[in-house]
């Protein structure tokens, strides 16, 4: 037996996982595959299933148009098809065609994408349909799933005559109806109707002898009779004959199609199996997305080294409500067992169930919620002892049931078995229960069994401390707040905090003191020591985290300083080089002008008029090299009612009044008196972000002219979104934008989730919201910047 006990899946909650998978299936074929899930011991088989699920997960996350939808399970008709001379109705054949068309489309998709999804492509081996099968059947059906009029020449002729006869009967009956209406034989408001497939005329009962024909029916009151006129009876009989002929021809066609299906029944069954597998992988992929599950590293043989693993059922029930404390756990090759202790309701059983459920899910081919760098091994057997197993039918007490499980473990466990035991030794006298539990644990450890066990027993904690092939672990507890932290710490046993919890619940101090005396100073002292060690270790861990954060921030600031310094040095060199180039050019031009002046003076023998002209030329050269002096804004530049800013600031206010050299400015609801020479009009002042950008040599005007406040991410891959989003936000913040639109579409909601999670980490983002429903709803995110 690879998995023990028989209700293993129920005890760990895997039945709930299966129910969730079935809810994601499009049809019964996929649900049947879910119910057929089995525990696998072959690494290659497990890896193949995991890779298929991982590939399907990518298909969904990439927003691929995968041709899978709802379908009918028609396998019940296969036995009818097998019978020679039988046929199935056109509605059923139409559904078969629909399923086979879906199979063909999925197969073509996987063929075209075999490089991206190689494991899913291998499923195409189940699709062996003859190329001509589907078109030959589809050609005989219309869009409504009915046999086409021109499916055969005979059917086309029958239906043509049927339409003609029906038209003739309709015209004849309408003519008689109008005549009867003129004779006032017809009840007021009555029209032609159909009874037993025949067009009849409603006639008042007192006039029924006046119209020749056959009485087909009468009203409930008997005041109206429905007569088929004698003139149309012969034509109606002809129509009935044609309807029967039509049915005979349709049956003939259906038999031909059924015979075609019979010839290919095995390939059709294989195609249906293919569709079930695809539906199954689709369900697994959708569950993995909801669980935020990943593909871990799969090792050869038994191994367990998990990082930030989360209980799948807790992940489903608490997602979006509160954070789940993850489990980081490892079992070593030379210390394969872990003994977990700690307070009640501290998370020991959840830890055990997390290990059992995740390991079982992996070996059933499901992705699991843990870090990608985690390592998951392959065990040949999974044994579980958990919960109250009292049985009236078998005359077993809870403890007897536990002992029965222990007996099974000892007889059947091997060095590739993972054994999970909750509250080991509980259910009987602690002295005897603890002794038996230690003996069982000794035997399992000696057999090199892999396992996790939980306990409160002191002798078991001591046993684990004295051996190297089993380790202690504890669930952390905040003794100050008196609440569990649900975090596993490997390497030391945990205190039960029984006395502390008793004090918190309000037990009298005298009772607690008496309990301490009964327990004994040695044991209570050990508990206090374990508690003190736990508190000191927790304080040390907190201090270590603080120091790590400080070191990280310091390193970030240092990197930022080096980067800015490098940029400044680069700008400085660039400015100096440009200045040298300009100076050299100016010096050359000046020398040429001076030489030209000297030649001119000599040529004109220093005439006054010519000397004046030369001086003007030199003045123009002087003006050309004179540095540009920026205009300072003065009092006259601002007036009451202007939007103004203080020099060097970005906050805009209204200039209310001017009194001498002072001005009253209203910033929001606050009025301030400032010197007028410290004010500048808002339209003339550059925002600090723009000033900073210019100081770094960025072309702000060009960016402003080309910037669009809407970013369209539809069709982008998940790994392309974040870099493009960051570039867009950088430009928006640089240009002091206040509101942005990001279009990500609806689809599966994957892009929306990635975009919004990233935006919440950007400190300049004030709020996020959906666009109005008429303009895109939750397919567009409105971003308000601070």
C-alpha cells in the first residue's frame, strides 16, 4: 500500500482540492480525469505531469486564445455506434462533430506551438483522426445541427416537393379562411392554426356543417371546431407522405454517418480521451494560478527542502483576507526525522498537514504554493496518523487506533517512506504513552524512515536532543502577547507554555502555584529556560533583521551616491570639454579679427572713419563672447489675482493683495505674508522635477511634447510589463502628471494583477481605481499621482 490509511485524501483535505479541480473542468471527461488522479512513484511520470501543468499555466497567463470550451460527454453512445446497422440521431452526431472539431483545433494549436509547449504537444499522439472524417460529416450538417437539404440528391428533391405542397396548402386554406370570414363563420379574432400537424380553420360550432372538411379538434367549451377543408385534405396527405419519405432518407444518411463513425470508433475514443486530458490540465493550471503555485525542483529519490510553502486550502480560503505565515522546512539525509513541539493551537498540526498535502499533490502531478527554488523529492510511500480515529464498528478506542497505525508503520515503512504522526503518544497515560512513542520513534529512525511528528512529551524532546539522526523543531510563540506566531524554527524543542496560557485564561494564582509544585521545580525550570531561550532568540532575530535592513538601505544609498557622483563627473567632464572647445574656437576667431584689424589700419593709414568702423567690429565680437545674464523677475512681474510660487518651490497659490514690498498669498486654506521679491508667476517658474531633469541634461520639452498619459499593455508578455510600466511612470513623474490611464484588458485578470501589485509599491502613486464601466471598467486602471 503506497498511501495509508484508506481515507488519507479526506484526512489531509485532498478531496477539497479535487472538488476545486472539477469546478474548473469544462465537461465530464475532465472531471473523470480528476477523479482518476493517482499517487505516482516514478520521477519521470511526475515531472511530465508537472511540466504539462506548468505549460498550460503559461498559456493562460499569456492570454493565448486556446480553443477549449464546454462540451458533452458522448462516450455513452459508443456502444450503440458499435452495433452493425444502428444509427444515432442527428443531434447526437452534431455534438460528436462539435467535440471532434474542438479536438482538431486544440491539436492544431499544440502543433503550431510545439516549441513553446513541448510536453502538451506530446498529447497529440492520442489524436489519430483521418483527415477526411470530420469534413465529410460536417458537409452534411447546417449551422443548427440538422441534416442539410442537399445532403443527398434524393433529400433535396423530397424537401423541394414538401415546400411546394406546403405552399399550395397554405394558399388554398387561406382562400377558404377568407371566404368563411366573409360568411361570419369564424369566431372574432380567430386565425389559422395547426392541429396534429395539419393547418385547420376555426369555425363556430353552429356553422360546422356549412364547411366541407374533416373535424380535427374542438375547443374546450365546444363552441369552436377546427376543420381541415376537404380541398386541402389530399394535399395534406401528400405532405405527410413526403414527411415520412424525408425521415426515411434522413435515417439512411444517419446510418451512413454512424457506419463511418463505427469504422473509426477507436480513434474517436482516443480523441475523447485527449480532450479529457486537455480539460484536466486546464483545470490544474487554473488551480495553480489561484494558489500562486510554482514548479519546484524535483529530485531523484526522497528529499524535502521547502522554502515559503503555504497550505493550499488555507491559501484558497484566506487569499485576499489576511497573510498566510509560510512554512520553511527541510529534512536532511543524515537527520531524516523532525520532532515538532510547541503550544496548543500553535500550528503544529497545520505544519504536519502542509507537508502531507503538498507532497501528495506533487506526486499527483499538481503544482504547489512554494518558492521555485524549493526541492521536492519522490517517496515510495506516504503514511499518516492524525486526528481522532475512534471506531465503534471495530471496537477501537482512539489510542488503540493510533497503536494499530504505529504497528502498520513499523511493519511496512522503508527508507523511502514519509511518515507523518500527529500528537505522537497521546491518548493514554503520559508515562506509558511517552515510553511507547519513544520506542516507536526509535525503531522508525533506525530504519532511516523520513518523517515529521508532533508532540508535547518531554521525554521525546530529550530523545531528539540526544540523537543526531532526528532534530527538534518548535512552533514559535510570542510570550509577551501570549499568541502563536505560526512560524517553524528548526534546531530546538518548543515549550508548551501551558502555565502561561493557564494564567491568560484566568485560572487562580493559587491553582497555578499548586500545579507548579506538582509538576516539580526541575520540569518547570526547564520550561522557563526554554521560554527564556526562545525569547532571547526571537529578540536576536528581530535585531538581526533590523541590522540587515539598515545594511541594505546603507548599501542602496552608497550605490545611489556612487551613481550620482559618476553622473556628475561625467557631466563635469563634458561641460569642461565643451568649454575648452568653444574657448579654442573663440580664441582663433579673436586672433583672426585682430590680425584683420591691424592689416586694415595699416592699409588705410589710421584714418578716423576707418578706425571707428574697426572699433564697431571689435565691439560686436565682445558682445558675442559676453556671458548671458538671466533676467530676474521683479515686483512688476506679479499682480493681484496671479497664480504664483515662491522661488525654488513647487506649491502654487493665489496672490490676494500687495502692500509695499510684502504680498498676501493664499496657499489652499492658508494665507501667508511673504516678500514680493520671493514670488514668481507659476507659468514662468519651472517645477523642481523639470529643473532637476534639465540639470541632468534631459530634454524635458521634447518629452513633454511627445508624452501621452495612456499606456496600452494589451498583448504584452508578463515579463515585458514591469520595465515598460516603470519607464512610463518615470516620464509621468518627471513631467508632473497628475492622472494616468493604463489599459491591460480583462481576460483572466493576470495583467491587471501584475500592474496593480507593482503600482502599489510606487510611493508616488496616491490611488488606483477602475475606469467607468462604459469606458472599459476593470480592463483599465486609473492612476492618481501625488
